[in-house]
C-alpha cells in the first residue's frame, strides 16, 4: 500500500496542511489543528507559523 501525504482540498482552513495530515493518519483534522496550536504556544507562535508555511510549500496538492 503506497500512501502519500497531500494537502487536503476539502478539509482546509488556510492551505489544507492539517486536513491532509488528518486524512493521512485517519484522524479528525480538528485534533491536528488543536495540537498544532498547543505545540506552537511555547514558541510564541513563531516556530509553529514558520513550520506551517514550510509544510504548505513542501506538501503537494492532490
């Protein structure tokens, strides 16, 4: 089984990164978004924002 990570076209808020990760791991994308925010708070949101932008550039659309 060849699974690939893509940005979501249907489950997106900004660019579909968290939706795509949720689809890949077969979990609710809201939990991914919540975890992303919680893990970004200690870095004053700057590290999480940079990581999201990089993921949006690197992860392809379906």
